[in-house]
C-alpha cells in the first residue's frame, strides 16, 4: 500500500491532471472530440465570462446557422448579433465576425496553426490562441484563462499580485514550465475542467482534486487566498428611463452605435430621468405608464433602468409621429415577432418574449 502511495506522490502535477481528466473530466461537450479550429475557437469565445450551461443553449444553434468560418464571414453583422443575443459581452460577437472575415480574406479560410499566429487575429488573446493550438494542432503551449490562473496560483501558492504585469508574466512562465511532454490536449482540458468543477472560487472540492497532495494552498489551508489580485474593479452606477413606445401593435426600436454598451444592438430609447420623460412626451397624443424598475448588472456598473411605456392611439398617422421621434432617427416600428429576430439586449428580449406570449 505504501509503495503505491509513494508512486502516486511521485507523479508530476501534469501527470495527475492528465490521468484525472481521462477518467473524471468532461468528454461529451459538443465542441470536444474535434480538431476543427472553427468549432474550438467558437466555443472558446463563447465560454469567456460565460458558464458552460449557458453556452450549451447557444452553441448548436449558432453552428447550425453558421456552419463554418466562411458562412460566418459572409453573414451580416446584424444576423450574427441576433444569433448571439442573450449571451452578453457583445464585443465578442463583433470580434468573432471580424475575425472570421480576416481568416477568409487573409488566410484562405484556414485558421493559422500556431498560437503565435492565432493571437494576431481579432479578438483572440494569448490563452484562447493557446487553447486552439493545443486542441487542434497539438502545440505544446500553456493556457492561462481565469479558471486556470486560480488552479495554478493555488497549486504553486503563487504570491505574485496578478494585478501587476510582472506577476502575470511570472505565472505564464510557471504555467509553461509545468507543461507535460505529451498529452497536451488532455492536460489543457484537465486544467479547464478542474477550474470549472473542482477548484472553484469559493469552497473548492479539494478532496476530489488530483493535485491536493502537491498543492501548496491545500497543504496550508489557504485556498481562498489565491489568486492574489489587489486592484479590484470599482463598480459604477447608471440610471436611465427606458422608453417603450407603442403604436398599432409595434414597438419603436433604435439601432445603437458602433461603440459603448450594447453596441450594434437594437434597443429602446433612453432618457435621463422621469422629468425628462415628462418633458419629452408633453403634448404627445396617447398615454404613458410607469412600469416596474429593474437593475441590469454589467461588468463595470449596475444599470438601474426605469421602463415607461407610451402608447400612441392607433388612429395617429405616421407623418404625425415623425417629428416626435426625430431624436431617435435610427429607429423603426417593428411588431414583436420581427423585433425578436434582431440582435437585442437580454432584458429587452425577455420583455418582448413575455409580451408575445401574453398576447398569443
């Protein structure tokens, strides 16, 4: 018994991760068991700051609509945003579309085969490029996404402050030094699986972890100390009135600009306050209704939105409405069904779906 325990303790960290992944890791996700860089790339982008369960609901639909990189490159950005709608962090979808166009225009539709070349494509960072290169081309290269940073920082009891570029470089070097000589695909997937399912942010399941006997944080009981990151995001607060304009069973949606929150999506007009709403709608035909407020949580701030609905009488003519809507000239009237086919922010999609169901 002691010989077997000694042999187990002599295994390197990478060997432990590889053995664990082959036996206990995830193997049936729709983007696994393939060397197609398009599908691996798409999954890596979708999984950034998004849980697997959420991505599963989108991935198959997205690949059914855009079967390969050429189909994605040839699509209209609005169509891509519509397929992405609800996943959040919409800059990912815009970069995805732009990257597909670059792959087709500059690489003949074939993804580069090295992590260094992949990292030069739009929206592909160092860790994502490494994951694609490891899974699709077998390149022996380290990944370091948020989950993997946590795993390695705990195993190494890494005291560097990851808010500092120097410490980040040191952890990259350590991640590279830990790479196995073979089984890079299983090792890379194993690190991802450990971070997602075992070495979680709070209350890590150390008894299930294959690295617990070589983990510095587990031995010291300091798991929640790592990773160290002193500079924390200071969350902001924003308040707006969300103006839902209704006329003849249609809603007025405005295409947002190319930058900022929800860039390129279709949404409701915004006003600064209820007083601004009252001033804007003074003299308008129809009636207004103040709806229940809610908070939409974004990466950098909490957005407090107060929806108000203004309903124009059906008899109101289209020319009468033109000057009233001049402030939102990028808009159009759309029935709920047509609106739901566009790229919409998640809270608006939810509202329109509820109204569509109620009216069915």
